[in-house]
C-alpha cells in the first residue's frame, strides 16, 4: 500500500481538533446545566438530551473527518499492468553555453533564462523524445534522446561554459553532434519506423566559424527540421567573468584598449539557420511555446510500447464511507422527551414534593 499525496497527512490534525471541540461543547453544556440547579431534578422536570446519543453523533463526525483526511492523502493498494504506445518526434536541443550566454541583458542571464524556457517547454512536448547537446567552440551530446524529462532537467542544471574548454561559438560543431546522435539512435532502432527528426538551436546567434548555409543544406537533404531560438537583445550587454567558485571577477575586455566587450543578439544568423521556424526569447516574453504545435505538424512515429505497473486508486472508499457517516449523523436525534413528561405539583399527595426531591437526590 502506498499514498499518492503523503504530504496531505497534515489534514489529519483536524481529527483531534474536532474531538476537542465536541469535548468542549459537552463540558459547556454540563456547566450550564449545573448553573441552573440540581442536575437530577432538572433532568426530571425538563426534556433532556441523551448523552449517549450525543457521543454517537460526535464519534460519527470525528470518524468522518479521519476518513476524509485519509482520502485526501490518496491511498493506493494493488497494482495493474498497463501498456502504452509512445508516439512523437525526436528533438535534439542544441544549447549554446559559450561565455557570451552569461550576458545579463536577459535577466537573470541568457543561459539561465534559456534553461528555464527549456524546462517550461518539456511538459508540453507530449511524449516526444528529447536530447540535449551543449556547444560552444566544440560540442558533445550531454543527454541522449529520451522520454525521461526528469533526467534531462538534471543535465540542464549542470550545463555551463566550464563543461567545454574550447571558447567561441560554432554551430557546425553542434550540427555534427546532432547528426551523430541521430545516426546512433537509428542503429539502435533498425526494426522500427524512423521518427521525424528535429534540431532546436538556442543561442545568441554569435557565430565565429560560419558555415550556417551548409547546415541548412544538409538538413534539407536528410529531412531534419531545424528550429532556432534567439536569446538576448539587439542592444546586448557586457560579458561577466566568473571564478571557479562562482564569484564574478569582472567583465570580458578587448585585448587592445581594455574596453568591455559587448555581445549582441545576431538574429540574422539564427533566422538563416532555422528552416522550419524561428523563436525569440526576449526580456519579458518568449515565443518558444509555439514549438510543440510545430512539432505536431510533423509526421509522428511510434517508439514502441511500454509496460508499467500502475497502482489502483482506493481513495473513493474512505471518501464514500465518510459521506455515509456525515449523512447518518443528522438522522440521530440528540434530544428525546422524558418518559411521562413533567409531573404537575397538584397531583402529588402531601409530601410528594419532598419525596420527589429525595428521588432527584
């Protein structure tokens, strides 16, 4: 047995609270009765509440609260085998981690904003296999194609310029890494229909090697869709430098003159690179959320079927029992008339009042 939302066990604190409120109400009634006079005499002269019935009503409500808390925590008992067909496209995200991506013209920085945009994008990809390539002057496959988006998020968290020793930005290196990843994946799925393939470049567009046109040509030849997302502003900003312990040490400067190097978004390069669509990640808004719709227009292929065990949800049983108890509680009458009702004083013989007082005592 397991629980879907164990954090909701805090709701069970309402159980002792409800019990305490019923106990407090019972005590106040007893104090009010004692303030009117002798308890036994009042019980004989007036209709009275059944203490036993009130305890039953309180027990029903407290039990219902307990069951509602258990239902909220989501009990799961027993498993069943499910088979799910995976369909979608293969998407490789090539993330620029060059030093210029540290520029802060996009808060908190270009690189950190790009990471956040990728994480926001993943839940909307609906089962597409996604891989991650990090590139600067060189490139490597950081995360192979997978549907485990949680693992990809962990790889994103550690992505940074320190992982690639070669400075500058070369889109050709990222493209070669993407081609190698697709080829390796095709060898592993020889008996399956090849899914649609796409590459998403996320960069500020600074290209120190050229050859963007050759990438688009090879992409068209191989039937690979290429998307690009530009991060930054045309005005740009300086490039901060950091020490090994993450402390900022200054800004990148030119060798001659020592003035600060200013990096700007080069949209022309990215728009030339993108054969299927260009997106913009700006200071206040992003159009990258349109990528899933573009992928849906591509031909979808099956990745095969996956079998996994799924827990049987059992929350409905404590919920139904709690509702039953709450519906039963109003049906129990807490006040019942005293048998025979109150007696008239003139019907008693002399001394009956004393006798009645003695009985009450």
